[in-house]
């Protein structure tokens, strides 16, 4: 019986019951309102892509979440718990100092990394989603898809590039490439405003005016980029199983997924390009 019923009378039982009921309703309504306000705030402040990426990161296989310092030997067995964003990792500065000590005698290599089976120019920085960043003399940065990703994507139908003036967020979508099995997102390695975008298929570049100050601590460079590339090639070989990925001479074939069934190829693109 409810308060609007003619026979209803207030007593201790009804006071307790409706008090508890309306408290639950108010709590649920408050939680929904707070979630809506946070979503609107994140959208206005450009954090929606980051929020979505953190959710996607949890769905990645363990093999794709190795800490960068596991790759270079400072922290064997360590998995990343910060969505590949070293800028917010308390352990990164300590482990980075150890890495720099190890490299002090040998120095950073120059040129292109050897033995990876694909091109990996070391004059640029690399995102774990297989995009690269090159710092330009005019203060802008150029972003592109690395050679392993281009060979994974293979023959493409089209690419959707951002318009001039668009704002890209770290781990948010930079471009969208249509393959024979559907669309795959290309993640942005840095945040900034698009000033130019050109190219076709997987061979494209995006020029950005980065958000100041430019923070690239989460990107890979030099020998750690080479160590990561070798691990990625190993992951690829394991994912492919008996399917050939390397041509004669140890070079990665030009279209890795050409002979794969559609479902396997789609899963492979998602795992390697960090799109669960």
C-alpha cells in the first residue's frame, strides 16, 4: 500500500520502509547524475579518449602489456599497470635511471635497427600501438604508422584522416584504416592540434602542433625501441603459428594477413595494434 492510497496510514513500519526505499532511489539517482557529469566533463576537457583507452587496456592480452623496462632488462617479468603511460608511473624514473646507466658506456645507436625484419628508423620515437613520432625543427611533430603496422595492414581500401584543427589525444584515435576485414583504429602517440594530414592507405602522415609542454616519456626510443620491435616480431610469430610471416632473408612479408582467414586476421590486427 502506497501513500496515495485512500486506506494508507503512516505508522512506524511505513516510515522505515519508505525511508529506506527513497534512500536507495536517491543514491542511485545521485550516482547516475555524478556519472553523467563526469562524462560531460571528460568530453569537454578532451579526456574521453583517455578514459576509453584505460578500459581497452584492461582487455589486452598479457603478452601485449609488458613494461618497457621488462623489454630492456631492468625489470624482468614486470607488466605495465599504467596503460602504457609512463608519465604517471612512479617506478619509471627509477628504472629509466638504471637503463641510462647501462647505456652510458655504449651510447645510443643511430640509423635503422638491424635484425627486426622490418624498417625501424631510430631517429624517431615509437608508441606501443605502432605509430611513430618525429620532432620537427618548427616545433611541430609528424606522426605515422610504423613499418610493422603497414605490413600487418597490407592492402587497404581507404584511410580516414583527421581534419585540420582537430584535437588528438594520447591513445585516442589518430586515423582509421579500412582493411579487407573491416576498420582498425590507429592510436595517437601524442596530443595536439592537427595542422596537416596527407597520404593514402597505410602510408600516411599527420602533422601536429603538440600541446605544450610536449611530454614524450611514454614513447620508446633507441635501443629500447629495438628491444620492443624484436618482442613484437616474436608476438607476431606466435600469433600466426604456422602461417609464414618472414620472407627469405628474414624480412617481414609485405602483407602479413593476406593468407589468413578473416576472423584470424581481424583478431591479429586488434592484438598487435592494441585495439581489443
